[in-house]
C-alpha cells in the first residue's frame, strides 16, 4: 500500500482508487523529443483488478507513456515498477514476458498471415522455432503446435472471430482488427493489458462486443486493464478510476463522477458536456 503522501498531492489527485494492490506504478517519468517534453515527471498508479481509464487532450503524453512503460521508448528519467519489479527501460520482449501487454492505436497485425496464424505466432519459446528441436523432437513440436492451435481457436471463439480464422488479417475491418489485437494479447495469459484507443474507428456493434469482452476478462479472468480512449461515454461507463493527463503529467485521478465534476477537467477536456447532462 502506498502512503497517503503518494495518493494525494497539491494537484488534487484525491483518495486511493478502487482495486487491490498496486500492480503498475509510474514514478516521475521523463521523455523528450528534440525540444518537446512529452512526459514531464509523469506519475500514475494502476491497481490490480481494475479497469483504469487514461484521458487527456491530444499531446498530453498518454501514448508516449504507454510506449515508455512497455519499452518501445527509453525513459530519460523516472521509474516503472510492475508487479514489484523495476522494469524501467527493459526491452519490449522482456516486459511482455512479465505479463504486461499492449495494443496500438493502429493495429499491427501480420497482414499476409491468416487470423489464426496471427494468434499462433504469439506464444514465446515455441520449440518449432529451434532447428534442433524440429529435427530431434518432431513429436514434441507437433504437440505444442496442436496446443497453441487449440488455444487460438478458443480465443477466437471468445472474441467472435472464429468464422474468420482462415481470412487474411489484412482483409478484416478496422473493428475486427481491434478484436484481433485483443485476441493476440490473450494468447499470453497477461496480468495487465494496456489498450490504446480500442474504440477508434469501431462501429457501435463491435464497440459493444469489445467493451463486454473487457469487462468479462476483468471480472472472470482477473486481467487488469489501463485504457486510453477519447470516447468519454465509453471511458465513464467502463472505467473506475479515471486518470487525467495534461502537459506530460497527471492532473488528477478519481472516480468517473469525480472526473466529470472536477472544474479543471470540465473546462479543459470535457467541455462541460457532462455538467450540462447532469445539471
């Protein structure tokens, strides 16, 4: 448990968010690009068993924070602690192995592979990747491939893409590619998933399916989520707590109601829409 000093500062973060123990803690992250300081001492906490929202205007540093946390960009200051381990500036593949996965604003599917092959490629340590195993232990390689295939088919059933398993990934719609990205993370049995604008370009039907999947995975499988999203209706209905970023650092954190009614958030990010709706 972090101290009260870490849960409230002069920026008005408020009380500790719901959830269990601290799973991810970002401490004073700094990242610059030429003369632009995209992260300026960013702090945040994600607790186990939550679906935590991360909002803020374009340029607030949200995606940069994701990229630093997951090792795609190097931190130039500060620390990232995940599940009690300091993972600051570890390469992405090592962070991935610790159970921290992420998706991207623009899906990064393997376009020339089938939907099923995209999933079967994900698990690490596959024996078929080693030439000696393929020669000397073909039975073990075959069994592992069968296990990976069975798991991939189960995951595709869950996200309702099983009927597209043999389709080239490049032929999927934008919303289906977002579901495929979520499916790929599930092949790793993750502890924490960072979702970068999962609702962008997704039609309402697929959006409903996506949010239902996130709730189910959080509730039934114990997966924790940190979600960047510009759709405020989605964030306010899906996430608790909600963290607000501004100019590379955290502005405040609180429940959806607290965020809706914070004057700084209303003025700078929500444009008063929730105040009008509730007043």
